[in-house]
C-alpha cells in the first residue's frame, strides 16, 4: 500500500506564528515530518513525502506545489493511505490501527473537524480537504458506495496547528517534535486549572 505524507514545505505552520518565528516553524515542522515518516516506516511501509517544495528527508519525495486536495487526488491510486505530517503524537501502534480495517475507506478524524489520516481502497472516492473535511469525506464515501470505517484514536486525532496544540506534544510526544520544543525552551505549565505550553527562554 502506498503511504503519502503531505507536507507544506514553503512557510509551514503559519498559525503557530504567535509562538514561533518563521525559521523556527520550518524547523519544528520538519521535526514532526521526520517523526511521522519514521512512525510509518516502523509499520513496515515506505512513506512518500508529497511536498510543495524539495525537502531533505531519508524517504522518497514527490514535489507538487498544487493545493493539498489536488496534489493528493493526483496520486490516489487505491490502495493508498494518507497520513498528515503534523501528527506529532502518532505511534506505530496507532498507525497500524489505521491500516487494520478492511473497509473501502478508513478515516481518522482530527479534533477540529479535519481528516488527519485515511486509507482508500475504492476507485470512486476522492478527497476534499476544504472546510469540515471529515464530514465531507464521510459523505463522499457514502456517495461512492464505499464501506466506511472510522478509527477513534487520540494519537491520530491531534494535529499540531495552533499554539494550544504544543502542550499535547510536550505531554504525550516522544520524538523529534517534543525534543525540538524542549530545546527551544518550552514546557508544560499549569495555569488556572489548565495546562499550556510556555516558553521559559
């Protein structure tokens, strides 16, 4: 099964700009990308990075600067899996859960309504990552007449887009992403009954 890992190599993670400078966002995004690729590889499958520009990783890279939906659909030859590059909490066990169902379409929802990972085995299914994509992908699977399975996984549901997501990496991550944040001076701090990521230096 082909496994695509989409990656925005040009100015990645812009929604983290309140927490990280541009160069820092690029370094952190690449740390998470390497974590995700290594996690996929640990399941015995070779990830292919689908990047908007060349990126230095020890895995195959395909460059396509089109928007995410168009780039992924252009390479969607079932069976194909798509695993987003910012799933900093993903583990081989969690990714194996994505591959396990024999359904035509398997979806791993994101916490904010996105689709963080998927497996497609049905020729009539295509992605649409705009808007509330998990809802749209469920509808598209039904319209295609595809059997649908959903993977309920905390580790696949957390994608790192906003500053508030950084605390999840600090608390539950175990790879380069967490190490990068720690080296950059971030720590998980309790404030008013909640925990957030704060930078001490």
